[in-house]
């Protein structure tokens, strides 16, 4: 019998287990921790959980955050689990911008808005504004989205709107680096008369609705192809 590769074992078998079991298995050895902490495993696991009965509902209130199990489409409050946001800030400052693959893209609102990528299952997070200028992210002007590229790399798209134009940047979970892309030419896309939505992912395209404050006929929809990474 040929040896059974651990990667196949993890992706095909361990990915079907509840999050609590996966968390325990990370302590088996370094190889298990490495594979079960990878972005690819997290995506496979979240998809399996989405298509199984082990779904969860996360709820934010003014004073707490808790997770409930969804059983048969109904909320089971008997096993409710309270969790803490990993950054010390009042919960009233938090806003959910996007959710995909078991990850939440959050904003901590303040004098300088902070963009946080958070995994509520593991409670690990990344501050995407770390070592960036205070004006790097502006919740009132910018838009964001989460997607998976052709190499199974989870990426964050940040559309930075300023008076001189729109600058699209992409953060890679594999390289932990930002890169700048090219945006559309023409039209006054950077105008704050447009209220941009955050990205909605459908069929490998992130859509950003951009309604006009005063003239509905001037509204438009921006589409970003996540395969070619072009607008």
C-alpha cells in the first residue's frame, strides 16, 4: 500500500471535523499545527462547515460577542460560547465590513480607522494598517472585499478613494505584503458624491455598488475579476 500523504488526510478527513476538534489536533506535532493553520485548510474547513450541520452564528451586542450553533436552521443557545475581540477597544467601535471563508474583515473606528482581519474561531487577527500612515484606511471613503485567487491565496482588496483618484491595493495572506493594481480611467470615481458598498463576491467577481447621492442615474457598479485581478 502506498503511503498516505498527511496533506490529503488533513484536507479530506480532518477538514470535516468540528472546529473544536481541529483546534485540539494542532497540538499533536509541528507538522499537524502547520498544516491545520494554513490558509488552504482554513478555506476547505470553512466550506465543509458551511455545507454541513455544524454551522455557527456570531452575534455582536453592545457589551459582548458570542457564537451559537445552528442546528436544522435554528439557533441552539444551550451551547452558547462567549468570545473576546483580540484588540482592546470598545465593541461600539467595531464594524463588520466583509465576511468570507470563516474570516471577518473588521474596522475599528477612531481618529485613524484600523482595518482588522479576524478569525473568530482561532481568535487570531492581522492589523492590515500596521506600519501604514494614519490616513491609509478611511471607512467613510474606502471599500474592501475578500477573495481567493487561482493559487488558493486569500486576498484582501482595498479600494482607497482620495481626492486625486482611486488606488486599488491587494494584500496577500501568503506573502503578507501589499501590491498596487491599476484602476479604471475616466469618470469621477473618486468623488465622495458616490457612496461605495463593500465587495460582494459572485462567480469569481467582486462587485462594488456605487450609488450617487443626488443623481441616481449617475450610479454605477464596479466589477473586479479575482482571476485576472483586473477591473
